[in-house]
């Protein structure tokens, strides 16, 4: 690799590639980088899967993301030793999968195998691209193209415009369908649509941070956050998630992703009767869902003349507590359930809740 001192711009990513011949199977990969100047080092570990491709049915390779893809076919200046070139396409690898306003397109590369090709007939196949938010079952249709088979295999080198895609994490789903056989094959790759990096938080962003971490931050953390200036608050936000990342060697923060999934679900599911769909996290049900996750079992009690509607959420294995439950009652009759009793440690307890349910008296005790 050439001397990187001339690439000292902090926005420049230094990358390299190495080809390895591995038999099909599952591997654990470990990469270590050492700065020879100050001896600082960093390492990354990740799971690597080498699939076993079949020869009798349509197959789609794994997807590689890229900062850019250049068609080098016919370019005599290209070195045959350039490890970034595959099938005439030079793929500048994107190891992080982060796209934002400064980078409006997400490039991807994949290969199709075992197409049913016959030069004597119309040879076409379809490629469908969708974006699937990781916190929702809904998908965003992106494009569907009819392509011409060059032979029994083909190269997919394309891109997705993400300028209008909301912030969040997504699976890039690519599906190819051979019209001659009706066979389909799919592959997916995780990426993140992120906001441009800012040096400080605006007042609106500060409030958004408070809302997001309200149930998971320790009191001393919230107190420290309030004392910081806008620049310090942004650094707090970044450090807050980094400290909770269960796999810091990977680009994905599973803890943050799960928390945001719960938060979005709470806003979507428990905003009944509210003026918008962003306040479900403030409700009793929303708070319990965010803090404890989805219950293992729910018992629902419909409205009767003797008592309001109620729900009882059961959690089988809370850490250090075993099975606990939460009782929610629709005291107003408008679908806004309040928690009246729980057996979880630190939650509101009311020893007379059964008697109150039977009588229909649901005044909250202090």
C-alpha cells in the first residue's frame, strides 16, 4: 500500500483488500491495524459466511456496498493486479454502510448465477430493489428493472438514491427473477441513513435526546447532560451509546437498535387518544414496553358494566426477579390504559387492585 501520509485529511478512508480462497463454511474473522508511528492499534472481529452455491438453481451472491462503482471494461490503464476490480467493475468498498446528505447514493455489487440462457430466444430477467426498515415490517419499493442476460451469469452493479429516505437503519433487499424458469433468488445487506455530523445539538435535538434516553439513562447521567453546553451534549449522545454497545468491534449497535425499535413501536401502538403519533412512549404501556420489552403473554379483559377494559402483561424471566406482571386499566374508556399494579421491583403496587377491579373503582392511590 502506498504511503498514506498524503491522505491525512480526516474525511478520507484508507482501505485495502485481500483475496482469500476459503471452502464453504462459517468463520470468525479478525483484523488488526497498527499505527507504526505511535504504536496505537485497533481491531475488528466479525462473523464470515462462505456459502455453498448450487449449480441447478438460480443463485444470488452476497451484496457488497460501495462508495462508488466504476466500469473499467476496455480501460487499458487499469492494472490487472487491482484487487478492487471484479468482472470489469471497480468497487470502492463501503465497510460502514453509512449514507447521508453528503453522500446521496448507496452503491451495491452482486453476482447472479445459473441463469437459464439460450441465445435463440428472448433472454431477460428482473431485478427488484426494496428498502426494509429494521424496526418495521413495512418495505419501501425502490425499483424494478428488466435486464438482459449476458450468459448463464450476470453482474449487478447499481445504486440507490437515499436522499428522500428517512433516517434510520435499513436492509437493502435485492431480488432477481429468471422469467424463463420462474425461479427467484434474494440477498440483503444492512445500511444506515444518517444525518450529517454536527458539532453541537440544537434546542430541538436536545429535547429529542431527553425523550429518547428518558427511561434508560441513570439519574446522574441526566444531571450531567443538563449541565453540558450544546457541544458537550452532542459528545454525551455519542458516548452514551458507545458505552452500551455490546459488540463495539462491529458497526452495528444492537442495544441502540433495539431501544429505537421499542421506542418507535410504543409511539405507533400506544398513542391512542393523543394529538399525534409521537407520544406513545410517554404512556404507561409505552414506558413498560420500552423498559422491559415485549411481554411473553398478555391477558385481555373486555369492558363490562361492572368493570372497565383491562390488560395484564406477563414477563416470565426478568433478571433477578423471575415472573412478574403489570396490570393496565382503561379508566377513561377511551383506550388510554393506566398501570394500576405490578409485581415488578420498583414499580407501583396496589394490594387492593383485585377488589377495585371487581368494583370498577380505579382511582389511582398515591
